[in-house]
C-alpha cells in the first residue's frame, strides 16, 4: 500500500486530501502519476499532476504523522479565519446601521431637497 497526500485547489478551506492506493505508475519524463484505487472490488485508475502530490510514501507512520501536523495547522488557522470573518460581519453590520442613520438624518433635516 502507498499513502498519498495531494493538493486540492477548488476550496479555500480544504487545501489537500489524503488517500491510500494499491500501486502507482510514474516515469521521469511525464508530468503525471497514475494511481490504482480499488473501490467496491473494482480497480480504477486516477491520474494526478506530480506537482500536486505533497507526499507519496509506503511508510504509514510518516503518512499519519504528516496528516496530524497538517490537520493541526488547518484547525489553528481556520479558527483565526472564522473569528476574523465574524468580526468582519459585525463591522459590516455596524457600518450599515451607521449609514442608515446618516441617511435618515439627511432626509429628516432637509425635506426641501427631495425631488418630487
């Protein structure tokens, strides 16, 4: 068995995914690696760009330790991102409220400026 960690480009909160393959095919002069994956008794082949492969190893312990490090890093930063997103939402709400109050004051203070 081989253990793979691969970059994932389509989601800013999921930067990688990990999977196990029975075997792989690669050559020096190609840009891709072909992995053989067995699902429900059916063997499928999946190719991946070499540049997207972070880890390809037969060492299960190295794979597990690497995944734990990546998960801890992701958890730590996602907490910061979620906190910042919450603060941003509060700031936007306060800005919207202040702007609405300012609009109301302008409308109340000068009704002659309204076009009819």
